[in-house]
């Protein structure tokens, strides 16, 4: 988790102007979340959905590069640097965008989810509250995606992550 947090910060270089904005992604997808939640039969408490929509980071002033597909399965030991990421998805905006994926990817290995969250936040030098908002929003987004796609394990991980980070 420390390495992933460090990589989040290391990869946060100025992004090209034509890279898709994390704020635009959130604005577009947020409009789809409640209808999808309804369509899926209200699969989790409405308060979770409401909180995700309330904290949705729809604005950013950041122009930094964001890896929109960062997780431990795409980090390799390197020679020119200790760790390298492969197969990045380039966005522009808040580097907290994919912290949720960083966590849920390895959630089954975590004995204390909040401790790992805090470690990533510290190593990436993130604002903890903003990072939590991003994790909440991205996790609800992925939870609904996973249910719609017929995934079985990932929605369970999403529920665990939301529960662990609930205020």
C-alpha cells in the first residue's frame, strides 16, 4: 500500500489538456447512479447512495495526471526505478480518483482497512477527507457496475470498504 501511495504521487505530473477530466467523469456518471441503483432493485441502503452523491467530487482545479486503473496487479519491480506501473489509463484531475480501486483490489488481504487507507493517503500526500470522498464515490460507482455486470466477489468487497470508511 505504501508503494501504491508513492506511485500515485509520483505519477501526478502535468497531464495533457485533452486528457479526460476526473470531474467530468464524476458529473456524467453521478447522473446514472441512482437510476442504475433503482434498476438493480435498490441493492444497498439508500443512505450509502445518497452520501456518495453528496460527496461526489464534481469539481477540481487539478491538472495532474491520474492513473485511472492503478492497482497492485499493474505494479512491477523495475530497473530504472524501483517500481513501475503498466497499462495506465490517463485522466486529468484529482489523483485520489482511483484510491478506491487501489484498496478494493487487495481488500481480502487487509486486516484493518482503515489502516491501509491511511497509509496510502499518507504516502501519496493526500487530503484524507477528500480521499475518503473519492473512495466512497468510486466504490459505490464500482459496486453498481459490478452488480450490473454479474460480478459476485467485487460487490462484497465494495460493501466491506464502504462499511470500514463510514463515518
